[in-house]
C-alpha cells in the first residue's frame, strides 16, 4: 500500500515537472512516506526525519515532507518533535500533497544546489519504489483504502479509516493507464482487498478481477492483501477464470489457535480457515499459498503457540511473513498482559526454523527447471547481479548477462521477462542463470548466444 501511495506521489510530481532524484542530497523536495504497523517502523521514520534535518540546515529552500500512516497518527505532535518539517500530510491527504508539490515547483526554477549542500550525505537515504528504469514494470492500482474489521492488534483502521472502495470504472481506467505506461504486471492493492464492493454498482472482487483482466495488453494480475473471511466460492470461481492471474494467494493466518484468533477479532476459526484453503485448492490448484503469522500475541500460551507451530510444519505455506507481536498505540491489545520478551523470542526462533525449512524445500523443488520471472532491477546486495520475481513471487537472483551476449542492463527494461535456469535454492529465494529474455509474457523469448557463468555457485 505504501508503494502504491509512493507511485501516486511520484506521478503527481512528474506531472508538475519534477524528476525523481536517486539521492535525497540531490533533491529539491524530499518526501518521507511512513508506516506505523510496527514500532520499529515508527522509530526508523523519526530517525530519518532527524537525519534529513542536515539537508534543511545546509539548504533552507529544500522542502521536507512527511506523509503516510505515522503522519496521520501523529499529525498533532509531529511538527513539535520535528519543527524543520515543511508539511505533514495524512493518509487521506495525498491529493493535497500533490497540489503542494506542484505549487513549490516554481520556487526551484532557477535554483542550483549549493556546494555546501552537495557535501551533505544523510544516513539511510536510499529511495524505494519509484527511482529506476524498472519501477514501471509492476503497476500498483489501489482499489480500496482503510479497513472496517478492527483486529485488536492493528492500527490501520485508526490511521486509514474504514472501508472506502473506489468505483470500478476508476480502477479500470487506472489499470489501462498503468498498462499504457508499460506495466507488465498489475497489483490490485487494498488492506482487505477481497472485501471490495463497487460503490457505484453491486460488483464484488471477483467481478473486478475479471473486468481488469479484459484490459488490452494486461499480461499478469496479482493482488494484496486479502482476508480469509472474504474468500467465497463465487470469488474464487471468478479468479479461476482470469488467465493472467499469478499462481500465488496470500492468506493471512496470524494464529492457528482459536482462542487467540478470537482475541485478535479475526472473524474465523482454524476450521473455517482450512475450508478456505480447500476452496483455493479446488479452484486454483496450482497456486502457492503464503501467509502472515504473529508470535506472542497477548495471552498466547505454549499450547496456543504449539497449534500454530504444528500447522506451519504441515508444509501448507510456501512462505510466511513472521513477526513478534508489536504493541500499537490506540489498539485494545496494547493494554493486555504481554508475553515476556524472552518467551516471545524463543517461540519466534522455533517458528522461523520450521517455516524456513518448508520454504527452502519449496525453493529447492525449482532446481533444474527454467522459470519465467519479471525483472525487478539490480540486486540490492550485489550490483553485479539482477533480481527478478517469479509468478509465485519467489525472488530470483542471477548475474547480469555477460557483455558478449550483447545485452546491456538497460535493455532488460525493454525485454523484462527472463527465463532463468534455476540451480540453487535458499530460504530467501533461488539462484540461477538467465537463458532467455522476452518483451511480453506470452513471447517465446530470445535465447542468449553464449552460456553464462553462475557466480552464485562458482
């Protein structure tokens, strides 16, 4: 959701005549898009605000803005803590932020960055989501904002509001725009995305996906993040009729203990969750299932945790996002008796070991196969390699095609579908060698003339 919002902000800036700077020290306007779903995210956001103050000190003309969930939550106090900010825009004020960016553009028409400013390099300054030649390949389209379910651990309804569904025609128009701009894959985004209802009609999420799939030129379709409660047989039957649908369903579990699920206000039991899994297997038999799990929710006993651990050990999840419970201001669970930190850490380690073994086995099964993946750009950990995502959302790392192949790194933004021969599996994903590249998903692909050395295993 933050990536979708960042993409919107970048689009508004571009329409006002800006370009995205690779580094904050090169920018006239620095925008910090924040999250508050976990305590660590809040700390990092305030840390970044402090780091970026040195840019304001060196160049008072620079505009420093904070937006996102933390801005919504702390809007009344944020500028007292960080008076150097030029603006605080909540989650419902992205349009106003775009208007402000446009107004400021004239102030920078004849402004060059000072030598003093050029020497300032703040900590933690790398930008995400909107900064390179590959960013447009996955288009984010927000279909819904907010959530009305009020899980007792979750801050989202408090900072993003209750359900606010976009008219289906607006979603379809934006999808067409993203595809026309070069998106090979569209991700439909919502906090509880499969609860979508067209406010201008009676269409549900299944119908929305079928309509989106009719967009001319759309190659792949995916979505995040659904709620188990809102997967009906009708919705899953509709999804099964979408040929571009990626074979991955994210189905947040949070806990396999019914008592914990009740305290979380998750609105399903484990048996009901398993029923939804069975429906997914019936309608989308090739789909990988991934999940979210919270360890050490207030009141979680060893028996509760063991139920979750046993369920994970069945191998049901191709991957899982696992977290130790984090208290969030303003939520009911923050006021309940907490599980001791040492117990929480020990449980998390056991759960991570169990799921990592399952995930590694899932990735190992790809060894010896050739997978098609959408390039993401340069690997963040090794700039001599590229990163890509398979249809089931597995990260693949491979060396850039050698110079003898005649392929330059920027060429891959034009032929972004890569056929990668997988020769190694890890917990984080797979390693391999690019053997073909294609402009469109349906294309057969262009073979690379020379074999490539896989530096991951050499």
